[in-house]
C-alpha cells in the first residue's frame, strides 16, 4: 500500500461534457437539477447516497462517501453536450419519453438552457441515426481540433475550474484495434488522413485526453481503450475508464452469476433476449452496431464463471444474447433470461428472470458517479485506466495482460477500498479474526 495521495480541493465549477444528448444524458441532467431543486432524490448514486465503513465494525464509523472523500457537490456542476440532433435539453428529454411531464415541466427553463453543440458524427459508424447538427471538416484532425476549441470555449464561458467527459452517445459499428491505434503518432497521422478505423467516439476521446480532461466511455464501441490513447492518458496525467454502462440485463447477470458460482452450482445454458425501442433500440437494430454490443454482453459470464477452472460446471455453457427493436416499448426495456442450472447429483433446475427496467433511469446515476469519481481521480493525481470504476461497466477497461473482473461484489469491494486508500484509511479484508479469541 502506497502512502495516502495528496488531493487537490474540489473548488469551483465542474463542467460535465456529454457527447450524445439523448435519453441517457438528458435523464442525467434533469435528475441532477431535480435533486438540486429538491424535486427528486438521486436514487442509484453511490456518490450521493452510499455510506462507507471505516475500521472495525465495533467502531461504528460509516460516513457517506461524499462526506469521506472530497467530491464536487451537485451545485458545482454545469453541463455541456454535443448531438447530431439540435434539440435542447427539454425537447430532447420530451422526445426520449423517459421522464414524465410532472418532472420535466418544472425543469423546462433549465433544460432549455442546455443546447447541444454540433457533433462529430458520421452515418458510417451509426447507420440508424441521422441529424443536421453536425460539424464539417476536411479531415478528422480538423474535427478533433474543432472539438478542442469547443472544450476551451465551454470552459471559459462557464468559468469552469475543471472538466470531465462521459460518452453518452449511441453504439458505433464494431471495430478492432489496428496499426492506426497503436501509437499517438500513428493515430494523429490517421486523423490527418481520415482513416476509416478512427470513429467519432475516438475523436472525442482524443480531444479529451489532449485537453487533459478525464474521460469515460458509456458505450461498448472502441473509444479510449486503444493503446495510443491509453498511453497518452498516462503521459498527460488523465484518468480514463470504460466501457458500456452496466444497467439492465448485464447488471442482473453480474449479480446472479457470482452467487451461483459461489455455491458451485453448474450452469448449462443462459439465454438472454431484450426488447426495447428508443434511439438505442433503433441503432442496435443495425447488425454491425449489435455486434459491438454483443461482444460486450457475452464476455461477462466467461470471466465470472471461469470455465477453464471449473469445466465440469461451466465448460459446456451455452450463452446466447438477442436484442430486438420494438418501438412501442420506448425506453422501458424488457430483459428476459432463462438459466438452466445443475445441482446435486446432476439434477437440473431453471431460473427465469423478467426485468422490466428503465435503461436511462439506471444509467443516469452511473453518469453522475463517473463524473464525480473521475474528477476526484484527476485531483488525486491518478492517471490512465481507472480499473476501480469497473463497477459501472459491462466491459471494464484494464491494463494489457489482465483479465477484467466482472463480479459485481468484487468490483464494489475494489471501488470502496480505493476510496479508503484515497481517504487515508486501511482497506477492509473482512477477515474478522480481530473479534475472536482463537488462543
């Protein structure tokens, strides 16, 4: 354990920049303002509601996380966004259909004040989405420079002391890392030549890292998780994290699968299907965008269950994921799971889960926590990949050579132990021998 880091104070305004100003981002912004006005509680947010145990159980020290480490307060947050659709925050939220008018109307003036800047966007990467609020440039480097200018202007006009960026945009087509992603020099040359393997989300990530802004990727597409930007983030002292917000069905998998594995129950098959509408459903109706999401979802069980270590229990697991676009459902996604498990003497059992969830309602507090924790990481001098934030992602970003930890409970313990370290407290092992006399 290294010494407690020095933490710069959370003074002044914190700008939260949001590439993508659809259902998730507008629900997040509206929820923060509702909490500031006392209209609604920030339910689902660890930074606002969760406590953290310090020391022995007998010491009864359990402050709120926000009282233990110096986080920016909700009153310090200001919001900026980019989107290919020019709707302001109120019209965008109304169109997304997540929040009721009883919540939106009292926030109308505030939400209308948040207007998206023209986006870096191209239909080659998100084919089922269109809009006219789009930047133009001769090369992708020109687009990156335009984003950096947006960032500087936003910082100055809103008198921000610090900024963070959280990608809330749509899922892009599936891309693999290649030579253009290996070094910053190769990546910048690719920007100048408008290499097709550089997507809009990578351009946002590049702009953030070059401007020294912590960046989180809330979608499954390749973004900041390429060698060029990971190394640039370390060299520039920028915290980064990703990817793909852990909300509905995958959240349930990372809760259920660790429990079944802990009891050494076998799993023969796990069939998952989703129906959803909204912009996200329309985008994922494109097979190439679905491929990106599928990769994110399928890796979860393999890493949790470790079939190579327990071949008799999980070696023949059949895992299938389906996403179906169904416009009438809107943002109220239904995730249905059938799990075939095996118990004592090989007898089979079944578990069926029908999760009628609201994707953006589950994602909004994640955006808030990531913004505040990444800002804390930046003020603490933490740089590069922030694996301790894996708790929030379907496909946690980790250093090369490591496998990602998907078990929600291990992720939660890692997050809180990191906060204890930041705050100068000992990590908890939960060993408990100090309470008992074994001699």
